[in-house]
């Protein structure tokens, strides 16, 4: 531990014991704290090529368990650590807290500096400044020519004065010399003033350009370091993969055991052959967790929303504990076999389109875009449509209602715990599309809307509106004859070079009319990997708690992050449904891209090994949901689902602000990407001009002591939610009336 004692808080390193699994317990690992990142290796020699894990302290939660143990947790992973002594533990905790505070300050500084980074508007200012400097330089050249001209004339006059011998002629020459001297002085003063103006402007702009150049240089260095690290890791993984294949072909499994040493291995005692086991990670939420509104009860409503926007739910990640589940296989009788998912028969709606134009194959210089994106928020990056799909974020939100048959089945349940299971499966399906779709939807404009009326066949209709621009937020309302769903979602994102993290903020409400159950839950974090090298893929991780405000029942779900060395099922989701008394009623298991099952808990006992793991004995699993295959040729149509293909289908009856009427999105769908990029820039500049005008009006009103009303959405109203005690956007039910009357006179001109 000598390294840790002598190191500074900014660069702390040393040996700690890390919990690996129940077989090997705590193992000695070499930890390095640098630049707000805590990384670990098996030994110091590995630092040159293989990092076993890293946690960004800016979004981490640090907790001390006892005199030597402490826990560091983030949305992606959790480190259970143990120091050799209490003093050593305190040194590490202090260093970690200081590094976390510094990392948060750096994040805030990055956000503050984003406005100083050259944007499209700044480039126009740059061109304008260059024109002004060129004009002033022309003035200097003109003054220089005049000074040379008047100076030469004055010199000739003085020469003529020296050559005069008659004093009577000298007085006449002196008058001419005075005139030429006055002209020379005027021209010189003009030259001095022009030089001062040019110097002041050049110095002012020089400081700005120097700052921009420094930023570009830092970004380039950071990108070079990222690429170098990625190249080393990629080379190491290739070698490891070849070794695994080589050894596995010989029938040995030693390599698998070595590579999974730091992961949670699944093991059980021998059990009866009539059942099989699985290990679930269930959250054990502490008393300091957030309340149902996701914020401190003592916070004001404005502070609540600001904190909700700036932070991730993963910052208060609950601890996890293992539980063994014994699932009865059954004897194959009819009563013992799980019934398949029963879906309501769908009505025959109008004919909708089955395909869209195929995606063109356009090349793109990725590096010219990436170097300006590191550390910035995704919504502030001017991305070309080459990265997009021909749908807006509002349409993505509406698409989540496509699995409404789960809510229809929930509405038919007599048992509210079983109803909760269907709601849990529905909450998980929001991430299903990201398994095959890594393209980016269009950022909505302020006031943009999208309606999806599927009452004729699916039995529901939804409406979404972009209600805020800074921060970007959308409100959604979905209504069916059996249930209602509403939410307002703020999506924040950060691009860090290697990966992109997306943090959905906001609470989703689902209320059933028959049972009266009112559910709330929050979404978890999604991470886009291989931004620079390799094929893009999306992972979802974190904890989700669904709460029934009517009965007091809860469902706690764990989205397990993918690990290269883990033998566990990728994209795994597990959960437990608890009644009001905290007793387990159902166990959930599945993957967020394929299926979800639930099994009723029949008996609860403790693990005989004495490790305190609860053992849940369940009945035969019941299939709640499974993913439908994509339509034929989906890979040529942005991997859109059958429902997603219909979202951008033209409809003359919708509002003029509807996403279907967005010209850049329409051009992209038709394959005219160059024209779509030009149209996208025009729309973004139009929105910026409106914002600048609004800001100017607010500044003028402030000078005169008047107030300017803030922006108000057309179809939603901001109200206090009595359940969560936060301000939310509630649908005012005026849209469908306006559509029936085709009265869009109050709609803003945004396209």
C-alpha cells in the first residue's frame, strides 16, 4: 500500500481486495485512480495492455460498509472493495471523494464551455470579423497612401522654400506649407485611429481564436489517446479470443475460468432433477434512496427538475444480492404447462404501408465529425442525416406503445401482482428496438408534435409534443378504453469518445380503469458502444423500480450490463414482484430484446450454505412477451419494425407541426440525403433565430421593467402531480377536438 500513501489524490494507486465471486471471494487487485476514473488490473504489469474494469467517479456512488469494506457503484458496474486496514480504507475513500468532486467540476466546466465552442452561428461571426478586419486593413492602406502622398508634397514644398532667396516670396510659400502640414497631420491622425481600431479588434478576436485553437488541440490529443487505447484493447481482445478458441477446441475449460474470474459465477448445491435453478441479482434498496418522485422530498419543484436533468438515476444505485430460484419443470400434464400469451383479437384497420424506400449507401468522413463531439451533449451536436433514421424522437416515443397488448392483458388480470408482471414486461419493451437499430432519430423542434391514432385496429391513440428546448423535453399521452399512459421525458446524453451514454429522465404513469391501479416507473440508462472502432451496439443497464400507488406493490428489475468475459446471457433482465408486506409474489426473467417470463413464487426459504441467499421455489414459468421477427428486407429499411415503417406515412389530416410534415426527414426517407442535410440546417437555423428573438424580447422587457411570458406548449399544461409531488405536463385534451374541426390556426410555423 506504499504507493497509495505517497500518491496525490489526483493520481492514487495501490493494492485493494476486490470481491469476485462466491468461489474465490476477495482477490488482490491493483487499482489506479487517475483523471476521475478508477480502474483495476490483476497486477501492475497489466497496466500496459489490459484494463479489467473502470468506473467514472462523476456518476458514481461511494459507500462505506464497515471498518475496511467500501462499495463504488455506477450504472455499468459495482466494485465491492476491502482495504487492509481502516486507515488504508479512509485514505482511499478520501481520495475517491476528492476525485469525484473534481470530476463533477470538470463536467460542469465542459458544459459551461460548450457555448464558447464554435457553432454554425459562430462561424458566421468569424466570417463577419474577417470582413471587418479586411475593411480596416484597406483603410490602413488608404491612409498609408495618403500619408506618402502628402508627405512627398510637404517635402517638395520645404525644398522649394529653401531654394527661395527673396524674402517676399517666402511668405507666400509658408502659407502653402501650412496647408500641406495640416493635411499631413489629419492623415496621420486618421492612420493612428485606424491602427488603434485594427489592433483592438485583432487582440479581441485573437483571444477567442486562441481559445478555439487550444480547444481543438485538446480534442485532438484526447482523440489520439482514445484511439491508441482502443487499438491496444482491440489487439488484446483478439489475442484472448484466439486463445479461448484454441483451448476450447482441445476440450478444456481452463481459459473460460480464468477470464471469468472477476465475474459472478453461478453455482448451486445439487438439487432434485424435477427442478432447475438460476441465480438472480435482486436489488436491496437502502433507506437513503430517492422517494417515488425521484428527488428529495425537501426539494423545491424547480430544483427537483434541474437535478433530474443534470444527474442520472444510476447515481443512487442500490446494492444487489443474489437469490437462488428453483423452477419446477413439471410432469408435462396439461395443468402444469404454462399457458401462452393470450392476446386480444385485433380489429381490421385501414391498409397501411409495408415498406419504405431502401437506405442509400452514402460514405461519410466520420473523423471530421467526431473531433468536435467529444464531451458535448448529443442534442447540441450538428449531426448530418447519415447517422439518422427517417423518424423523429417523438415517433420513437410513440412507437413504444406498439406493445400495448401487454397492457391489454394486464387490464384483464384479476390479480394485481400478475397485472404488475405485464406492466414490467411493457416497461422493458421500450429498449427492444435498440438491439438492432443503432441509428439516431431526428431531434424534435420546439413545438413539433406527432399523433398516432390506432384506435381502429390496436385500440389506442397517442399524442406527443416537444414541450421544451433547453432542456429538450417531450410529453406523451396514450389512451385506451382500459388504460391510460402519460409521461414527460427529458433525454440527456454525453459522448466520451469510446461510448455514448443516454440518460432518460422523467416518470412514466400507467393507470388501469378496471382495477384502479396506478403505476409509476423510471427508465434506465442506455450505452452506445464502438463509436469509433467496430460495429455499433447498444447496451441497457441499471435498476428500475415499478410502484403501484394503489396497492403498495413493487417490482424491482435489474438490467444486467454486458460483459465480454461473462458466461451469462447477454441483455439479461431479472426481477421480483413484492406485495405490500415485502413478500415475493412473482419472479421475472428474460432478455430485453427477445422475451420475458414470470413464475409465481410458491415457497421461500434460506440457502442451506449459510450465505443468506433467499431461495424462491416457483411454479412453471409463463410467457409474458416475445419479440416478433422484423419484416422481410428490414436490413435495407433501417431495421424498422412493422409499426415503425408506418409512423412516417403521410397523413393530410394531422397538424402542420406533425413530424410527418418535417421536410428534412421526408427528404431523407426518399433517399435525397444531400438535400435533407441542407434542409436540416435551415430548420435548425430558423429555430435558433426564433430563440434569439425571444431572448432579445426578454432583455428589452427586463430593461423596461416588464415581464415576458415563458414558452407554453399548445396541447399540454404544466401541473403538480399529487402522487410524485413534481411538476409534470398533462394533456389538455384539445388536440383531438382541433383535429375533428381541422382548426390548426393556433399552430406555430416551425417547418
